[in-house]
């Protein structure tokens, strides 16, 4: 029921935003060190052939000591701001999606906002794992349309190599490091569709940190290994293949388009077989460009969609103005899918 203002109530002036929002520019940063499967095999009993055929990954990037969460974010964010054709001081909000910033507080977003030259905008981190970029995109769209910011920098950044157990066969080959960023700003025409997003907390243990920081802190020295990411690979695989194709279809429906209207599909880079299966289930036409940079980037969680977007645009597989379906899904379990116009 809509509340009616009481007679005595002061009349509050509402904020005024843009009619619509759009992605204006994208930027990516991949760490210098390329790590081929051979390096992974030094620690686990596996083979290059198994890793390639079961995940599609041939190499990933691991960050060096200087390539911190902040440094990678600033590099990617700076490129996105330049591509958007605005100045850092125009940024009115910074949202950083990450699960691998290993300092609990403050949010890394404030340091990034300051160092990138954005002044003093609202800046905060969100923890929505591989759906983090989609969550950030949706919040940014809301800010631009609601009027609390004109331009919002959304960054997905991970140093998953810090949270990977090199001896865990089910994850050691999967994860990579990097940062991807976009600027979301005002638009006169619709360029970001409704987001289909949600969580399935009954599956919260299928991807998680091995032990809590508290358990690690209170353990006797050497008793508990440094926390790492662990997963029930098959359960996550099945959920992604069966449930996420439905969510992707809902995002198309909500945007009022069909697969035939799409130019580009940018799914979270979790596993090449999950990507292939979604392409098939969604019956995507052959001409659609599909993000597949998991092959050389690995799974970079919240950074994976903007990194894949940047790669598709920079290699000419996708172009400005193309209509793209993006979908992220992961630990939580959480998901977010939406249709966007590429910058
Ligand atoms: C992790 C993943 C690649 C494993 O592939 P899979 O085909 O499901 O592999 P399984 O766990 O079923 O194991 C199959 C066999 O390979 C073996 N195996 C597991 N890891 C292996 C490895 N690294 N190298 C070689 N063999 C391996 C298993 O022991 C098993 O052998 P068995 O059949 O003799 O018992 C896959 O489950 C996956 O990608 N899951 C989703 C991951 C994901 O997206 N996570 C992040 C979400 S954002």
C-alpha cells in the first residue's frame, strides 16, 4: 500500500537522476606473470590435458607483490575512466566487488577513489563473489537513475592466488588474478535492462573459505592452514548449468528481447564447459560473440565479466553499441544477469 503524506508532514524534495543509465567505458588489468598449467602440475596430481578438457584453462595470471588489489583496481579503473571520456573528478561513486581483499576494514574502495583522483565520493566494497560485478552494476545503475551520482566506477578485482590452496586438486588450476572496471553514467535511451538477481543460501557451503579467520586465529600454530577457497565442484557445476541458463533467459525476457536480438554473450568465466552448455541451452545463434577468455585468464570471480568484456571489445569480436547478455554466479550461492549495450 502506498503511504499518503500526513497533513503536517514537510514536503521532501526528491533527488533527480538521469532518465536511464549506460556503461560508458571499460578497462582491464591482467597481472604480468602468466602461469601455464605446467606450474600448477608441480603441486597436484593432474595433467595439462585434464585441466584443458575439464575446465578449458591453459594459463592464468598471478599477481606479484606489487600488483595489489588497489594497484590492479587503479590500473583498470583509470582505463575505464579514460575510455568513458570523463575525468577522475567526475566520478560520483566507487563500488568495488571483491572477495580477496585481505584487510577487513576499511573498504579498499575509499583508497582507490582517493588515489584515482575521484575526490571524496561515496565508496564501498561489496562481497558477492562471481556475481559481484553484476551486483555492482545494478547498484550503480540505481545511483545514476535515482540521482545520487552522475558517474559511478564499478570495479571487479581479485587476487585469488592468495586464497588458493596449491595442493587442492579441485581448485588449484581454476583461479586467477586481475581487475576489470566500467564507468556507469547517464543515458537518454535505455541501455541497461532489468537485473535478475538473487541468492540461494541453502547452498552457502558449496563454495566457501576452508576455515574462518576466527578459527585460523585461535588455532595452535601450524594446526590450521591459511584459509583458502574450497568447493563442491560437481554440485556447483550442475547448479550453474541447469539453473543459470534459466536466469539468463529471464534476463532476456525482462529486457523484452530474444536470443536472436543479441550480439554478445558474456557469462562469468567459471568453466568452459559451463559456458558451452549455456550457449546450447539458450540456443544462441552462431553469429553471437561469446566471452571465452577463461582459457588464458582462468576464473577471476568478480573481475571475470568486465575482463571478458574488455577482451571482446579490444580484439574486435564485439563492438560499441552491441547488445550483450551478462551473467555472473558463484559463492553464496548468488547470481545476477542483465542485458546491456556495450560502450
Ligand atoms: C572443478 C571441476 C572442473 C571438476 O571437474 P569434474 O568433471 O566435475 O570433475 P570431478 O570432480 O567429477 O572428478 C572427475 C574425476 O577427475 C578426478 N579429478 C579431480 N580433480 C582432478 C584434477 N585436478 N586432475 C585430474 N583428475 C582430477 C576426480 O578424482 C575424478 O576421478 P574418478 O572419476 O576416478 O573418481 C568442475 O566440477 C567445475 O568446474 N565445477 C564448477 C566450478 C566453478 O565454477 N566454481 C566456481 C564457481 S564461480
